[in-house]
C-alpha cells in the first residue's frame, strides 16, 4: 500500500482520528488472561515515538509489524498512565519506496545554524596556543566537521538524533565555561577543550548514514572514548612541539568522562577537570532524557512516567510546558563574556570550518534495514 505520511506523532491528541504512515521501532507479543495473543508496538517518526496495542488479528498482522517496516495505521489518539498511545483499529503494509525516510528520522528541537555559531564562540574562548591549534586541526577539517555536526550523540539514550552530537557538545561546553568561573584553580582551557572533544569518537563509533543508527565494527570493538583519545593523539603528533604532558591530561579527560569502569571508562577521573567534565556530561545527558520523555506527556501537571529500565526507576515529570503570554516572557539570560588574561584582547577564533551542507545527504538513510535503534 502507498500512503501519505499524515499526522506527526507529536501532533496526536487524545481522541483525535489518526490515519497515516509510521515506522515500527519495536514489536513485542503478549497474551490476554483468556489466552488471546496481542501485539505491543512502538512507532516512530521524526517528531517522536508512541506505543499502542494491537488486539485483533495479532498473528496475521505480526509479519507486517517487524521493526524497520513502514505501516499504515488507522485509529485514534489515546493515553495510558498519562502517556500518549494509539488505539489501533487497522494496519496495512506500506511499500518503503513510496515514503521519504527523512520523515521518520529522529530530530531535535534546535536551530543548527545557531548551534554552529555558538560552537565557534566557544572555540574562541580557549586561549592556550597548543590547545587552540589542536581544536583548529579538528574543526577546520571539512570531512570531520561534517560528520561532527551530523552525528547523533548516542544510539538511543540521549541526543539520539541527527545533530545530537553538536547539540550535546555545545551544551556541555557552555556548562564547563560557567563552572570554570565559579571555582579557582581550574584549568579552564583544558576543561573547555575536553568538553569540546570529549565525544568526538562518536563520529566513528556510530553508524548514522544509513537507517537505523547502529555501531561500526570499530565502535563495538574499541569504543568512542578510546577512539577519541587516539584521534587527539594523532592530531597532536602533527602539531610542532605539542606538550606531551598537556596531551596526557587532555586524553585523560576524554578517557575518564564516563566516570566508572562499568560505564565504559578505561580509567577513572583523577583530576578536578576530569571530575567536572564527567558530572557535566552526565547532567546534560540526563536533562535531555527528561526533556525527550516529557515531550510525550499529554496531561497537564506533574505525573509519573512508565518504569524507565535505563535509569531503574519511575520519573516524576512536569507535563507539557505552558506557553507564556508575550508580556510575560522571561528575560534573556546574558551570555558569558570571553575570558581575558592581563587585559589582553581576546584571541581570534580558530580557522572557521567550511560552510556545512544545509541538509543531510540524500543517502543518509537506508529504508531496507529491518532492525531499529533501541
């Protein structure tokens, strides 16, 4: 069957009629108390995801509902324990050649151009000459830069959408900039450089130019922390007289930023900058997880989420954000001014990267894939 995309998941309201195309992310089977089989689906499009049961003809419909398949869904919006879901009446298979895969890629709530401008401002804050040359070696490299602004920051947990790595990196670096002003003795240039480069290995760890997101062989065998530390070592080796001790400290920040061996860090944080980077990275990841989960709520006011296996707890969510009247808008938060040393003028920014492509390449996704990131 061929079909228009139809309503986006984020637009579905309780009681609203739904007739559109969705991508199957997850499929599980169950039985009622009477022994009747049913399906539990999790459906996806670029605006989010939504679940829903299929009570009738479960066995006959299961082949059409495999992860990675596009299906035409007829039903209406519903809710369960404060979270939106679909009450599904009918399902039909959809020819993947008739859909635009970009309609089903996860996306973030950001303006990429604004994030790129903020990235350049943060790069200019770093004053240490060797670190500035190292940052320029990465962010003025066109192939690397294109991968960096396109990649997700994770496969599923946080910022798991195109551009997520850029968004996460900018957020963590802004936090690092603010913290560096609060505590004496911090090597601010080292901390900011670590924040800017802490997840650069994700550009090689994750596969995101085909659908669904996954892991490269190198990503599974080595991991993005070690990949990132190796890339930093290679770039530093090409910079004349790059201080070996500075390289060790920077690589330590990258290798230890997960904070615990059981979370994938080859080493534990042993410097204050490494401790701070670990906490800031975790803070932004958790805040993004909450934001994405809260976007799926429909009822006003605080409410409990479903059990979150990743965090091993239920979460108490504030519900949909209330729009402010124009005359009640909060004041803009002033942006921190770049640091100065001894009254000297701020150094110029590292070489600017070439202008990015306005959209991901057309071959970014491969609709033939049959498993989804989870």
